């Protein structure tokens, strides 16, 4: 009996050892966060009778939920050789946890994988304006809450706050705008209470100088080369020479309500919804206005400048038009039939137009070659401003009790 019992123990240990060698798990290879996306990669399963992968996520390492589509046999989950998944809806917490489960003749799971989250830029004030400094990997953010205003400087690779300063804003007519002079980033604070423009270094947030300037709720634009343009909803445009802080006046032929600098063709753009006109100002080498061209625009919505381009957008009874201000050629933007809202914010980067309505947490991406809809991107919140560098589109908005600047990769 003793010998038989000993043989049973040895045989059991052999089985246990064999089972240990045969235990299969799904193995993660990488998990990388890039902006508001986390891309998971794992090695293909070699289990028999493979059916599908289930990807699960938890923000506490314990309570996991399925996050990929396993409801349709046409989904990637049913192809064992597709071993990557991009999560663009993970929570903004310190860490999230993932595991991959493979279903087949048996069920095998990966170990839990922890990913430490690089959270987006978050401030308590309403984001009134922002400006990307791509060669410095920095972003300036102006926040205003009605009683206090701050300028924030962030590293947008790590999203960490580098510096901040308070601006004394006494009137709703005050404003902040941005520019570049002598290859140095600057921002400008128009103090309407004290009738002056204060000039600050964009990287140190220190004041450089100021100048007297009077205006009735003026709008500003800069050409990043030493000229500041201003208009207070009139036919007069004021040109400020950044070098010597002197002002000259250009009297145009029509009243304008919005003013933009078009960096792609070195022109100034003025729009007015009251008169349904668009004005394009030609600029000389020194930034002075040399001529203007006025175009009547007979559309129902106000003209909206497509930032970082030479295009404007107009809507007309549900039809969305893009107009080239060099050739005045018009193109129609296709749009889902169930959405009637006009576009409020548009931006151009890498031959793609990004557009949002201001009411939906969506970005509509159009080719600038044929103006067809490339894709629709779901976001966490409704964008209220769009910016970019050479790799990312940055978008501002309100999310979960805070004002946020998030980013996504530019569409290729």
C-alpha cells in the first residue's frame, strides 16, 4: 500500500508539472498612449478552435468591462491574426488596466496590464484662447472665469504646467492674442480699461513693453512677422508696427466684423455677416495693406474662416459650401442627412479640413483635394477651438467639470 501511495503522489506531481508547462496565456507585446488613444498589441493565440478575442478594461484593476465589438462576426475580434486594438475612450484617471481573453476550445486570458495615463491639459477657467508653439512643444492657454484671468504655459508632450501668470482684466472689451516677432513667440494683452496693449514673452510670461492704444472692442490679427492688425467693426483697419510701436490707418471700402491673417498666402481676411461680404486685403513685404478685393456672399450663415488656410465656409439652407478666397471657386461639403447644424469651428492641417458644429462631440474630416468626407471622429466633448502642430490636432472644450485641451493624431 505504501509503494502504491508513493507512486500515486509521483504521478500526480508529474501531471501537475505537465499542466504548468501547458498553461497558455495571451501575451501583451506593447501598450502605448499617444494623445487620447492607447494602442494595445499582443501576440496571436495558437489555441485550437479559436473563436474571438475579448478586450477588457478597468480603472481599478478589479472590475473589468468589455470594450471591443464582439457582437458582430465581421468585427476584428474574430480574426486571431489581428492583434491590435486602439482605445480612444479610456477614463482620465491615474492608471487603467487591460486584459485580453481568447475564446476557443478553451478560454485563456492575459495577465492584467497597467497603463499609467498622461492626462490632458485641464484648467478651472473657461479657455478663451490658446496658441501652439510647435518648435518649442509648448502651448499657451488663456483662461477667463469672469473675475480672474490667467495665462498658462504647458508642455504639450507631457501636458505638464510649466508656468502661469495672472492678467488683470477689468473690462469685457479686453482681449488676448498671439504672434511672433524676431522669431520669438509673444502674446499681447489689450487692456481696454487702461487703453493700452501689453506685450509679453511667450516662453517666460514676462512683460516686454506696452503701448497706448484705444479701441472699442477691437479684434486683432498678427502676421508673425512684426505687424499687428486691428479693427473695431468699422471700415478702418489699424496697422501697428511691432518694432517701433507706431500705428498707421487703412480706410477700406466696407465695414467688417471679423479679421484674420491667412498665413498660407500672406493676406488679410475680413468678413461681415451684416453686409454679406468678404474682404481680402493684399499685403506688401512690410505687412502694409496694398489693395483690397470685396466679394458679395449670398448665403444664409455667417462666413467662417477655415483657420490655417485660404478658405472660408458658408452654409445655405442645409448646404455647406467651402470657398477658395484666391479663385472664389465653391465646393460643397457632404454631410450626414440627419444633422442640420452649421459648422462653427474649422481648421486645416496636412490637406485635411477639420470641422465641428459646436453642438456635437464629433469632428468631420474632409479632403482638401476633392472635399469629400474622409472620416468622422467621435470625441469625448464638444470642441470649441481647434489648433495643430505637424503631428496633432488640439481641441478645447468642457468635459467632466473642467476645461480641457486634448489632442488626436492628424489624419493622414
